């Protein structure tokens, strides 16, 4: 508050009750509550620190100029609510009648400004809470898929402190809320796959509705993933489970229809439902940014869109590259990228293990990440956007990275235990005499289950 005396106090007063609500929700989790509380607390403080520095030194344009846009239009929407119709035309142009992407962020900003006045720092603090709260939810997702505490803890730590996750959720951008809503959608889907719960049903419906207002194509991809997950089921299909999951899908569809999803879908399909429009969007991204790539690729045809995938996938997963350090922003990302590149073998190992042993359970995550990865591989036209959009995928990639890490670590630990057991067995044989009743332990015996048994049970 001392570094931002004008806006710091209102922002803090708004954030504290929301943080307390998040802590209360964490304390309702039965497993590992102390660890999750600490992760949330430190993740929140890290985001508050980064967000405050960005606010005080006016780095919004440097890190994410969209925050300035949301501030301006959110304030304009507040003025419309207060009866000033002079701003209505600007709001209508931005929202496009619901066809545009991101108009829900205006309502979030305007709602915050209604409570504390025009205060960008308050928006950043609210996003910081959502970003920090994503970590415990990621822990819960991992425990649903792989009941292994070490895997879940690694997922939570990566979601809490990975630099790009901190950066995008500490600003007044929609990326933090989107990642949070994706995590909520996934844990609700997994829990509803086991049994019906009104809490998770409402959470899923609200998360989907909010996603539609923030990034509509992500909403449709999530719906496909969730529908497939309910059809496949997490357990062998029975008449009771089939009826339950069918009813859940029908009620969610009716709820979304009630809130106008069909109308928004029609408008969005008319505005963006052609490859020509996608080509215009991609050309704009590749030519208006200094870090543009693939400007000669034409995605206005099916073959062109398919041909764009390899290059787009490479940039989405790996950019920025060392030879692209042409700006301070790209240089800042390099330490994180080194860590990310080093974790790719673990990602591949964890993905292979999940597909082999837990395909039914991870199906919704696999479908979502695959479809969104393909979508961004076609649409991405500059390095900065690819780096930023990757955060929506990282939250689920982290699960496979954690699995791979635990497999490697437990395999090494197993080798160490075997060497110690063999050494102890050799010592026992040297010390044993025929007169003793107890025989020395046999070579190589180890009662501990293997890493594969632990993860697949």
C-alpha cells in the first residue's frame, strides 16, 4: 500500500476477503491442506509483488497492453451502468453483440470498479487470487487422475510458481481467469464422472458460461472434451452411470442455452466460422508484430491450414528461441524457456505413461490439450502470442511433466535401494556362520512396490 497509496488500500481491502474465501475453500480439502495453504499463500504474495511492480512502474504496455484496453472499456461500461449512454457505442463495437472474444473481461473490470472505483491494481489483485487458487485445483486434478501425492505436489508448485503462470495472472489480463476457469471445469468434470454433486455441477456450468465470454473458441473445445469424457466415463459403463451422465449433459446444455449460448454461437460462427477469416487474423498477427513468423502461410484452405500445423506447433511449444532474443521481453523469458525445454523429455515420458495406463481418466485433458494445441498451431502468427497462449496449455502439461519426473526419480531411488540391499546382503553373508538360525537375506530382495505399481493402482 505504501508504494501505491492511492489505489493500494482499496485494492487490498477488496483482495483480502476474496483471499480469505479461497483459504476457506482450501481448508475444506481433506488431503494435504497445510501444504496447499502454504502454496496458495506464497503464490498469491508472488503475484501481488509482480503485479504491484508492473503497476507502479507502468509496465502494463510492456508486458500486456490488453490490460490498458480492458481498463478503458471496463470504465466505459461502468459509465453506461451509471446512465451515461455516450459510451454505449464504444461498448457495442468492442463486444460485437457477443460475437467478439473477451467481452466478459469488461464486465469483470466494471464490476470491480463499481466496488472500489477505477483501480487497475484492484483488477490485478483479483487476478492474483485466481492465479494462486489455480495451484490447489491443479493438485486436486492430479490426485483425481493419479492418486500419488508427489505428482500432485509437483503440479501445484509448477502452477503456482512457473514464471509465465505468475506473470500472466498478476496483470489485468483475461489469461489468469481463463486458466482458473479451465482448471475448475476439469476438476468438476472429473468429480461429476464419479458421482453427481450439485456443487460441482453448478461450478461446471458457471465456469463454462464465463469461458464463453472470455475466449469463446476455448469454450467450445472444453465442451467437446467434457462431452467425450462423460460418454467414455471414468469407470465401466453401467445403466445408472449412463443415465446420470446423460442427465448432467442435458441439464448443462439447457442451462447454457438459457443464458444465450446458442445465440452467441450463431453470431460467432458467422463472424469467425470461415478459413478466410482465420487467414486474416493470422496475417494480422504475423505482420503487425516484430516477432511475427509464417507470414507466407495461407490457412484459407484446408490443406493450407494443415500445412501450418508443424511450424505453429513448434513455435507454440518451444518459442522464443535463443536466436530470437531481439527485445528485452524475449530475453526475460529465456531462463524459463531453458527449464521448459529441459522438462520436455519428462512431458513425453509422462504422456506415454498416462496413455498406456490411465487413458480413460486422462481422456478429457488429452482431448482438450490436443484440440487447443492444433487450434493455436494454425492461428498463431507471432512469438509473443504463442508464449502467452501457452499458459492455457501448461496447466495440463504440468501433470504429465510431474508424472515423468516422479517416474524417473522413483526409478533412481529404486536402484539406490537395490544397491543398498545388495550391499547389506553381502555383509550379512560375510558375517553369517552356520550355527546361526537366521539365514542372510537373499540378494536383490526389496519389498517396496515399483513406481509403476504406485502410479497405476
